[in-house]
């Protein structure tokens, strides 16, 4: 098994990592089934980096149909121990407008009906992992340091609220999430983060704000075109940041 410095899971609008050289493609099977697509392993600024598109390469999987267990287990099987999750999100509170990049430090889970533990199979050990700090503090610190070194503006902290989707939220749902303390809203943050913890993977989230969440902006309809354009614009510095993170 080769050493993978960093695995990156791409979200909506991020289906590949620019500047990944010498790429090989891996179809990996796991005891939990097959991941969302092939894992691309390549070299980025001299380090081996793995990339997986969370929704599949043609964005064919809605958030509740993603096999989060297989995705993470597959990355672990090919040799990754650290995962940077890129998550496209809506912004709720004032610092999290469109095109902001954020490294959240907290999480509230509003999803339901997803397989959210490795302990699902009969006879498997029941795991009660500590999840007070849902993102690995040391990896978060390294993500923030990589952003500083590469000159990428990255907001330190924030609470990610994970919703079920695939529809966007109502204004009232977002108002409740704001009262709960959420700054960001996305559909794929859970159970990915807690499964990573169960698997013993270091895991941090880099959230890309694509739009104001429902009721937080000017009241205009949220469109996929707006989401994708903002993700594209906000992602320009990501390859350098990821390369720097893979080095450290
Ligand atoms: N809500 C949930 N998920 C999202 C949003 C949103 O407004 N924007 C991008 N992903």
C-alpha cells in the first residue's frame, strides 16, 4: 500500500482536483460496498494525494444515497489516514456570505435515516466514539496554517448544520438552525464526520459557501447556476492549499 499524504473528498461543484499529476484511477471495494466512484490518486506539489467525488463524477448521487461508509473505508484501504472534506454549503450568519471559505469547528446533525455507524452489522462491536470536537483539532490547525501560507482567506470556526436534502431548506428551518447556533448549512457533513471518527481517520471540513441560506439573502430564489458559479470562484486557491496541507 502506498503512502497517501492526504485524501480529499470533493462536494458539489468540485469533481476533480486541478493540478493533480500522474493520476491513476482505483476502483475500490469495501466491506460496506462500493464508493461513489473511482479514487484518483496523483501527485500534487510532490505529495501523493487521493481524490474522491462524493456525489459521483457526474453528480449522480443525492446526499442521502451516498455510501459514506464505503467512501471513507475505501480511502483508508488505499492508505489515507487524513481526510479533507470539501463541502458546498449555504451561509446563515453574517460572516458566511457567498464565496467565503470556512473551516468549521462544530456540527449539528439534522439528517435522518442514513447509516451512521460501522456498528450496523449484527455482531459488530458497538462504538460510542467521543465526538465533542467533531473535526480533528490538529488537522484543522494544519488546514488553517496551510491557508495562511498560501494566502487563501479561510474563516476559522463556525457550526455546520447537516440537513437531509436534497431539497433546500425553508426559511423557518434556517431560522431555527440560526437559533440553534448554526452558521452554515449543508447536506453531506453527516454521517461522514462521525464515521471518519469511528474509522480512526483524521478529518476536517473546508466549507465553500455557495449562497445565502433560505431567508438570509435578498429573497431571490437559490439556483444551481449561482451555487456552481460561486463554488468555482471560491475554489481558485484550493489546489495550492491542498498541496501545502499534504506537505505538512
Ligand atoms: N442548504 C443546504 N445545502 C446547501 C446549500 C443550502 O442553502 N447550498 C449549498 N449546499
